[in-house]
C-alpha cells in the first residue's frame, strides 16, 4: 500500500507544470499595453490550475489581442477576423478533453464576430473567453471600436456618405 501511495505522490509531483512551461516567444506589444498583463495572468492561471500545455489550446482572431497564442507554449490557432468562436467550438466538439481558450479583442468579438459570440453562449460549450477591451482598435492606432465610449477622440475617419466614391477624403469639409 505504501508503494502505491509513493507512486501516486511521484506522479502528482511530475505532472506539475511550472510557469516557464507556458512561456513562448517574446511579446511584441506596445509598452504599457494591457495585453502583457493578460498574458502573464493566463500563464499564471495555467500553472496554478496545472493545465497540461499539450492539452491546452488558445484560439484567436485578428488584432493585438490575437497575438496571445504566439507567446505561449501550448497549441494555438490564429483564425480569421471575428471567427475565433466557430474555430474554438469545432476544436471543443472534436476534442472535448482539451482546455480551450478564446483570446479576442473588442473589435474582433463585439463587431464582426458578435453573432458568433452570441451563438457560442447559446451552445453553452465549455470555453474560456478572454476579451481584451481597450475601447479602440489598437492595431490600427486608435480607431473607434464598438466599445468606444461616446465622445472619445479617435483617429477614425468621418463616415462616407452612401454612394460617394470619388474624391473621398477622411478630413473632407
């Protein structure tokens, strides 16, 4: 009986994953970007929950937040803009044993991917979603996003009147 207990303790000790087991490439986000803190928190979470890197998948769309899978030593899938949820759902249906995370930004999730997000909630799949909401499209240098507060000064062009294509200038008066 003592031998079986020792084997169990040894196996538990061997299966622990340190923080370094999840650290991938060097992040290339801007200094002070909140995505750095999210990455560090996700690495800590995976280590504390002892999620095996080989059983963990991070799925992302397009934008600054979607670089997260590249900086991890887990499986990752960089999908099309706004399509992280359908890809993550497919992975979870095919491999329900995997820990599936979705890393998405406010534009990726709340704009082009909004319908997919709503359907993912309806399907009630066991996914963990990290929504990086910085209230602007950071990758395009501060354009307004769906979560931008009203009145926020951004670099977004004025809306183009329907049908007007000639001589368009974002600063037209």
